[in-house]
C-alpha cells in the first residue's frame, strides 16, 4: 500500500508523510557533543523534541496497525477464494434449488425491458 502511494505523482499525494510512516522504530540516542572552541548552535527545546518523537512514534503505530489490518484482510480474502475454488458436494435437492434460481435469473436478464 505504501509503495503504491509512493508511485502516485507528487501532485496527487504528499509522499513525505508516507515515507515517514514507513520508517523503522525510532531510537532516541543523545548526539555526541562536539569538542570545539565555537559556541554550540541553538537547539530545539527538549519538550519540543520529545513531542516530535512522540508524534512520529504515534504515526508509525498507526501505519503498523493499518498494515496489520491489510494483511489480515488479505489473508481472509485468500481463504475465501480457496474455499470457492474447492468444489463442494451438493445434495440433489440443493442442485435443484440452485438450478431454479439460475433459470429465474436467466429469465429476468433475457426478458424484455
């Protein structure tokens, strides 16, 4: 699903959010402190950083939930298709009812409109 979204033209969908949602789990590791004479650049406040990390983690959890639901639905559909491909044995009475319904549908479809 995510790969298909990336194939869509950029004007139709914002692919940056898809790329972020496809990211692996985040691990916050403190950056090494550079040893130099220059003053360190002003960094974002820790509460802003924590809020951003929390938001990204929430987005990843949502994407994982969506992908999990998609996998379960795909598996359910595969099971349904497998059951449909296996010929089932019908009783003679069930065959008669099925044939009557098929004849009725054919009559309705082929009848005058």
